[in-house]
C-alpha cells in the first residue's frame, strides 16, 4: 500500500541549496550559496555557506561562510572529532575543509585535486575525477592514496568498509563496468562487473550489499541468471533488454550469482531512477514515489509518496529519516518501513 510520507519538518532558506549531510545522530548540515544578480559571476566557484539545523525541529543552530563553494564537484559528511568535512570548489581551486559541528568554526583547510564525484566518511574522503580516484584523510587532510589505470575513465564512487566501488568507462569499447578497490591503500581488487554496460546510472552500498542501477540488466547478470531473466520476460524477442536493479554481494568474487535482480522499465525512454542504501534497506526514488526494499532479498517493504522528491537537489536516508533538499527548502520525512 502506498502511503504519504510523514513530514517531520520543513525549513525554507534564504539561499540556494546544493548539498546536505545527515549522520545517525546530531544536526542536519546544509551547504548552499547565494547566486549573484543576473546569474553571472567572475570566478568559476561561488562562495558557499554552511548551515546546521536541529535534527528534530529544523531550527537553525548556526550559519557560517564556508571556504568550499558552489561549482564543479561537492561532497559533505561528518568526521570523527565533532567536525563536518566538506570537499569542493573554491576561488583558489578545489579544497577540503573541516568545520566544527557545534559552532561552524573553520578548523582546517587544505588543497585537493579537482574532482567530479565524492564520498565523505569519518576516516576518508574519496574523490573521483575522469582519470583518477583519490583518498584524502578526513582528519589530517593529507592524500592517503591515488588509483589510476591507463584506458579507464571514472564516474560514480561508493564505499563500504574495506572496499571502494567505482563505475568506470573502458576507453577501448566505451562501455561501463564496476571496479572494486581496497579502501586501505587503493590497490586494485577486481572488476566486479565487466565493462559491457551502455551506462551505470547509480550505485548504492551498505554493508556487504551493492546495488547497481544498470542500463542493460541482462548484460550485468551472470549467464545463468540472464537466462532466467529472458525466460521470465513475457515479451522477450530473443534478448532481454532494459534498465534494472542488480544486487551484488560486495565481498564475493566476480561472476558470482546476484543476490536478486529486477527489471524496472521495458520502454524505450530511460526512467529517472535513483537509489540509496542504509540500515539493510534499499530506497528507490522514481518521481515522487519512494519504494523501500529489503536490501538482501529485494522484498518490498513499503511505498511512500514524498512531496518534492521529483524536484530534489539532493536526498539521503539515515535510520528511517529521509532528508530532502529542494532549491531553497530542506525537509525531513519519517520513512519507518
């Protein structure tokens, strides 16, 4: 049964929102910027602002200028020492900043490589550019390792414990696959999915579970399961095609059976789908509809209509709290499936 998600609170802000972060406890942190009149600015990065909101009420705890601004690449998360860690552009190039969660005070600042995608965690900040994946220590702000191989271009990035997952394009055939690296030193571990995909649209990781939103579901499956998909397709004409979800075991060798898989759309038009994993659940966003599934089995746990989800600037889920950012509004919804 589809239900309307219960809104805990909403807060309208005076600036544009371009990033957010929420942990299992503590405040909600929102990054934003104020665009100049006419929408034109001199530098390639607009100065940023960081705002902390009380988790239960949405009340503003503090708002502070931020060295990380708006532009190419952004990431935010919480450090291990009562700090929030941000990576992104500035007028002086890409930077990493640590700020106090309690007061918004700037604690440390460092320069980092230019990047497009980022994952920020308590020990490591992982950033991916077209030709390299770099890990930066979240406390010291020093580069820990860098991964790069000839003939690869990197896109999405995710991390679960000792593993880092990176979607990539192989230059030789212009198809995408999924790499697994060691989080400790960036060493290559394996190719979890061969580069056969027209695109990998999204990744979600939690514990020993990896969800891949693949443009060609059949091509992402081992041969035996691809045959199962073909046989189950009532409208198959010799080949099973279409976007779908495939759930992989994060620690098993390449070629292992998927935990589960599901076709999401059989039409020609690519659906607008995004996924997030948290606390053994997978959240699948399509328009204003948010489906909640058991991450290990794919079993449906519930569906919510979430107002504004189709206009999201950013969203995430932590322990049943859904954090949603629209252009100038931040909301928290209860998602207790």
